[in-house]
C-alpha cells in the first residue's frame, strides 16, 4: 500500500510529520509530503491550514479536495477553516 500525504493526498516524497511539533512535545507522526511538511514547519495544524488558505491557493485546493467527505481530525479542521470568512 502506497503512503499518501494525510493533508493533500500526494504520494511524492513522503516524510513523517509530527502533528504537534516535536519541539513542543509532539510524538505522533503522520505521513506528509515534503511540500506540506516543509511549509507546516512547527506550526500547529489549524494555524498552518489558515496560512495555506491565504498563501498557497494551489495547495489549499488540493487539501480541500482530498479531505472532502472524510471524517478524520484533519478533515474536520479543513472544513472548519474552509467555512471561516
């Protein structure tokens, strides 16, 4: 089974991303493409999603499409950010 980025669905250059930054005590990792992982850095997921929505329309579109109709924590956060004005 091919690993895909939990955020955008890409299967290229998959890395392990700490959902909560390792520097802030995070231990849980998820598969993430290099582009998402690098841009997220040590930002919390909600803060990063808001940043992506504002600054990277292409990646934001990929994230929204990939998370449509899913029911995991990331998908709920994407929907919440999408609904914000």
